[in-house]
């Protein structure tokens, strides 16, 4: 079986990858580093409960809302140009956040961080794909890119804990300035420009519709995770869905749409996108329950909990680096499917085991098995799209991941809450373990201990139910991967590119 003869990238491309990986590493760190800083900045700025929620959530909301627009914008004006502009804005917003003197100032800085982060994420991924024409090199580069994002998410709480023990709360934001300065300097030297020719201007109505579709859905899913009975959350999701339908209809009519729906005619693109989104549902829900278990059941500090949660994240890093190598020998569909079967076994360990060690081991195995979904899925998404649409394709992949995580927290959170509610008998246990712990603070030692024990046992039952459901979901994804991606040969084989391109040429 022959391999492709495309030109292999040299040292300059790999140095360019290091610049892009550094950018995505910082975005991931910035998404998780704030958790430990909240008590410190709250003591300094004295925000209200609502303002504190805005400080926490607005960054993710802005990324989710603007990521589609920014991916398409990069295809139009130049991806390097947008990356450099986003990195410069991110550095400025980081400094603004670090030296904020009021809550309003910090919220505004977080808004700017989210919008500039949305400009960096899909643009960086599209540039990675453009640097490597060789299929095997591109797959490995995207694996490294994915591993850096996963590693950054794991490192966020650890870095935050170190900075907060040494400096003031603004340091967790200020670290973004020198990093983005390096990204800008490296990007100017190492990254080529890449933009579609004649791609036209952005359609303002499409931009507004995309925001009106995504933001209410993300908000509604987050609210459902806090309270599954909240009517306003369902209303927000319905509003977002209505605007989503209107958005799709408009894209079908435009000559230069914000999202080219013809991309979904490619089987590899559609299958990879759907599998990644559902995998993020599982990851988001499991992370939620694991973090709560570590702090509310095991009694660990946020920093100690972050260190334990870094172990499964390192499994994602290792799997992301190994997946492209294995997929160069075996079919990607089989690699993804086998990994997901191993992931289901990991969740089975969580269900069958007892204690912190079994929990961390099981989730680590589960996340290691899920890693090929992200690494190979992103490669399939950007590799299946025409080069001039790489930014838009990258944005759809990352947007699907954002929505998948939010959906996982809401859906699996609701499952765990329902199991908790059915398992507790004391009316003081409330609807969650945190409510029970708050109620126990006002009780005498004996009744308090009994209430805490009952609530923790009920929470653990919810955790086991989430792990069991996750095992079923990933087994279903394994079947889907093997079935829908069976036409793909090992990465780098001539038949892979030719067969898939011929199959989908009529759809593009």
C-alpha cells in the first residue's frame, strides 16, 4: 500500500506549531485558572453574587458566542492577521483584568478576553492544518495542539495556586501578557498568511443570528445544571433554537455564508463533528461530578482537587499524542472505536471500585480512551474541509465542543441530581450535596454527621449513575465511529485521501 507524496514540512513549520500550541495552552489555562482566584478577588473588589457569576462565566459565553464568526472572519481577512490581532487584544485585556479596580472593570476585561480568545482558537487550529500538507505530519501536529489544550486545562489550577501563594490575584491574568507577546513575535516571524480569495465580507445579520442562537442555549444549559426545574432556562434554549433555525435558513440563501453548510455533505466531517460533540458531553459531565466529589466528599482543597484532576487530563494528553501514531498503522475509525471501548471499561472501574484511587484510575483510563476522539476528530474535520474553509471548519469543531461540555454538565448533572433526590430521606438534605453541607453547619454534631453521611452517600450514587450512563454513551460512540468512519484507511495512505475526496467531491 503506497503513501502520499505531498511535501513534508520542515523545522520552520514545527516552530510555527510551537507558537500556535503556546497560544492554545494559555487559552486553556485562562479558562481554569480563575477558580482559585475567586475568593481573593472577591475580598478585594466585593462583587455581588450576580457579578461574581458574570466574572466567572462571561469569558466562556463570549468564546462560545463569537467562535463561529471569528473562524469565518479568519478565512476572509487572513488567519495570521486575525491571530496576531486576537493575541494583541488578549494581552491588553489580560493587563486590564490584572489591574482592575472595580467589578465592572473586571467584567469588561473578561468580555474582551473571551472575544479575543474566540479569535485565537479556531484560527490557530486552521493555521496548524495549513502548515502541514503531509497527512501524517498534520495528524501529529493536531495531536500536539490538542495535547497542549488538555495540558493547559490541567495546569490551570496548579499554576493558579502557585501564583496566588506568591503574588496577588491579578497575577493569574497578568501571566497572559508575556505569553501573548511571544505569540505575536513568533507569529510574525514563523507563520505564513492564509486567507480565501474573493470570500467577501461578513454578513452582519448572520453574525447577530449566530450570537442569538448560541448564547441563549449556552446560558440555558448552564442554568439547567444549577436547577433542572428552572423554566427560564428552557425558555432560553427554545429562543436559541428558533434563532438557530433562522440562521441555518439564511446560510442556505447566501452566496458567501458565515457557515458553509455544504461541509456537512462530507461524511468524515459530519461524523467526526458529531462524535466529538457527544464525547464532550461525557467529559463535561464527568468532570463536574469528579470535581465535586474531590472537594465535597473527600474534603480536598481546590488546589489539591486540581492536582488530582490533572491525572485524567494527563491521560488525555498522552492519548492525544499517541493517537496519530497508531492511526498511521490502523484505520482511524478502529482506533477511535477501540479507544472508546477502553473508555467504557474505565467508567466500569469507577462503578465497580470504591475509594479515591479507584475513581481517579477509572476516569484516567476513560479519558485516555477518549483522547483519540479529539485528536483524530479535529484532524478529520480540518482535513476534510477545503483549505479556504479551514477556519470555518475549525470554528464549528470548537463550537461543538463548547456546546457539548455545557450540555454534558446540564444533562448528566440532572441525572446525578435526580438520583441524589431519590436517595435522600432527610428534608434538610436539599437538592444537592452542597445544600446538605450548608444545612449541617447549623445542626448539633450528631445530627450534622448523620446528614452529611447520608448526603455524601446519595451523591456517590449519583456519581455511579453518571459513570454507568457514560459507559453506555461511549460504547454507542464506539459503534458509530467504527461504522461511520470505516471508509478511512490509515493516515497517510494514498487511498484515504483519494477515496474520501472522490466520495464527497459532489457534495462540495
